[in-house]
C-alpha cells in the first residue's frame, strides 16, 4: 500500500492514528494494512535504540535492516525478530539495494554522520518518510540539499533532536519559560562535560575484520587507516566522520535553546578551542571549545570540556537559562528553577517508564533517561506521517541547528566570527569560509 493512501485506506484521522500509536503497540496490532513498513539503515548502537522505541509505540512491521557490518546486522535481525513474534527482517549490506527492493513507509537512518545526507535523500526520492539521527549532515551543503529534497517531495522528516520531546523539558518550557515565570532571558549557557580525566585515547591500526566492508563504511568520507574503535561508537572522535563534540552533543543543547526560546539563526557565530589536555592520541576533535551564538540582545554560549570535573553533577549535559526573575537549569536528567534573592525552587525530574516498558531494563545499550523522550518523539513522527504535518524536529529545524554548529567549527578554524545569510545559504562577505561549506567527497560518491 502506498504511503499517500495510508490514511484514506484505513479511514482513520490523524488523531485516531496517534492515539492508536500510543496504545496499540507494534506487537498488538492485528490489521496488517494499518502497519507501517519500516527499515533501519545503520544497525549499531542508536539505530536499535531508536527502532525499539518506535516498535513500542506504533503499529509497525520491521521488514528490512541494512548495515555494512555483518555481525551488527545479524545481531539486529535476531533482536528485532524477538520483538515481532519471530518475524525476521530481510538483511542488506547496500542501502541502495534495500531502497530499490523494499516497499517502505518509513526509513530510520542511524549510520555514522557522514552517511546521513546521501541515504536520507535517496529514501526521500523513493517517496519514503524518514527519521534521521542528528546532526543531519557533516557539511552545510548537505544540510541545504536535505531540506530541499524533503520540501520538494513533501516528505515528513523527523530529526533525532529529542530534547523537543523530553517530557520534563516540555514541562519546563511550558511552566517556567512560556508562562513568564523566568522573564526575559538575557543569557543561556549550554554545555557538555562528559569525558572525564585521563590520557588521550591511543590505538594501533589493524586489519579490517571479516564481514566488515570498511571501504563502503567510509563511503564519501576520507578513508583513514582502520582502527577497531571506528567500528563501534568512537568514529565520533574523528572529524572526517562527524563534527566532533559540537556536532554530537552540542547540537542537542543548541537545538534545545532555540526551541525553548523560539530562535532561528544567530546574527554572528564565533568559536575558539582545540586539544588542550588530551593530546597525542588518535582523536582529532577538540577536547575544549566555546561557541558564542550572538542573537543581538541574547547570547547562547556553548562550552565543552571533555576532561574536567562536572560543575554540577545533576546537570552534566544541558543548559542554564538566565532570565530577569531567576535561572532555569535544564538538562537530560531534570530541571530546577531558582528565583533570584529567594529560596523558591521549582524542579522536575526525568520520566522513567519502567513499569510500562519493563523490557527497557534488559536492553543492551539503552539510555534509560532518554527512552521516554524518544518514544514521545516517535509518537509525534507517526502522527505527522498521518496528517502530513511538520514534526517537532522537522528537517528545517535540524538543518538550522546543524548548520550553526558546523559554522562554529569553521569559525574556530578561521579564527574569526561569521555572519550567516539565510536567504543565500552562505557566509556574508567571506569567500574563505564559504569554501568550507562543502566537504570533498571520495570517489565514486557525488555530493548532493
């Protein structure tokens, strides 16, 4: 059944589908024609985390999985089959073959960052709605191309920036910011202090293991010597495959600040940073970096230090909103509002749903603090597939947050502030910066 005919065939409204998605669950839906046909491309850590949350809240059939790592693919096939009554998804090593052969409603794209753009655009061009992990691309031109493709094809694209769907942060936005309790916000600090003390990570190059297509894994990105850590989560330590801590952790909190305050592009972006402590290892990302997103009468300032003690253990990764009446401290684990010159404190906690979803407790790799947020993000995605509306983390929102973080890295490289021209999708009066908006692709891959 074609995606466009989905709601017409079932006779259900968007609200009804959203309600069913909350209550029915993938295992309990009985009408096969109501079930979304889903494929996961990139079956590693967060690909499975995202997919299993979708399966918990929506009637779906996971019909296919794709990965260049045979072991990861086989593991995912077993784990998905266990969650859908023994039905084993078909496995693919090449996403192009999957998209050609499968009739899909939804593709989840959870590859390393350097693959997001090509796969997302290819799925959109097949008429498929997409859930793509953040950041949406590794360069600005990719982000622009992804947004253009989504709008031209009318695709629903949800980006994995799930702070917008985090229950306690939604509460904080509504009750502290939107209500006026915080007052006018004059400054926002956003940050990540994960990493901890220790020496720089070192590892020797190794032979590529059997069953892992490293050349395809590198794809359009440079082909570094193979390090075993690349096969797992530590590809994030290389700028060739992402945008460092800013692209990984910073994009979440910058997006949270924009969402909470209704911001788009800042008027200027300036960054400094480098490897100040953890030098001499194989990683080439900054361990220390500051970015100032200048909105004129407001600065949003990002900081990461991947080596220091946490300033506040309750809030290791989050944002502090300084308003005229008090400060809102918001992070993935909760929020606290402190009224100035007062003992008044209002707090909220992360939502754990252990009784409702007991299977979470045994799931390898799950971030329990984030599970409820991803489920809510998936519910919103499914509802927007039904009514063809814009999801909370629409591709345009993902593009703005990703582009600004990339511009922060470019500013650090050039040592000067950048002014972004939203209409022209380029930096104002800076040819050198504009030359860095597109990364070169490794043949035979062609930049969108």
